C-alpha cells in the first residue's frame, strides 16, 4: 500500500535533515531517501524580501521549500523530491532558527504572552520543477512565563531546540510553554501530512 518505488523505479526523497520530518514520513509507512538541501536559506529569504518587501511568512516558507526541493531534484531528476520549510511570524516580525542559548532565550522572551503563527510549506519537485505545493498555518499562544521559567526550560530542553524555529518542541517539554493552540499538529511539526499524502496518492505513490 505504501510502495518504496513507483513503476518507473524512481525514489521518494526528503530534501531535509529534520528528524521530526523523517519520523512523520516513517511513521506513515513511507519508504524514502534523505538528501538535505545544501542551500543558502538566509540568502534565498533575503533575495525574496528584496524583490517582494511585503511578502508574508507563508510566501517565504513556500519559496524556501521550493528552493530546497528544486535544488535536490536537479541532481536526482528521476526521483520525486519533498521540500519543506517553516517560518514563524509574530507581531510583524519573522523568526529564524536560533544558533545558541542566548538567541533562544531572547526568542522565547519575545514570544511569551503572545500569539504567533507557524507557516509550514511542503513542495513536490521533479527534475528541477515544482509540480505541487501547499502551505498550512497554525496559531499558538504562549503562556506569559517568567524569566526563571524560560531559563529552566532551556536547562532541561537541551541544544536540540536550536534547530527548531521558535526554540521549542511542542511534541516534548515545549508543550508546557503554551496555553492555547489552533491548527494541525503536523503543521506545527513542520510537515503538513494530510495535504502531502493526498498529493502522493495523486502522483501514484500511495494506493487510493
């Protein structure tokens, strides 16, 4: 029901090194290769904002996901490549991943007591061309946690959160930071699974 290959012998490829995205696809019973896209994400985002200053987080997430999928699919022209990206927006500001504890601390302090949005884009590409794309949005309201609680969270969460936009893992200890969530759980984890699985059925990768 979940074939490793389609009739042409091509492979399904995830153009992301995200462990959460790998786990979601694996848990869905899909067979796939992993080939993280080596692109300048900051440069792609900056170029898009220079050309489109009013671009919203959903558009930026879509551009980055497309760039990743197209980059990998050019070197794997017979394969079907999944590209994904996630952008966090809050009060008109766009947040990127935090490289260290000080940066993560600042992000969490800015998000506490606020409602922010996660924009998760997913793309399918073949031979350098995008053949399908989708963006889902979730909104999350963080508790107005104290400085001490932010420090405690950073102590116990570890460095793994630095790879996540917003510096929290909702599927782990990060759930304690929130008081209200609206949206799809898979969107929050960075890969809208329902639309993606529907697209894979259309492409013949999953039995209908």
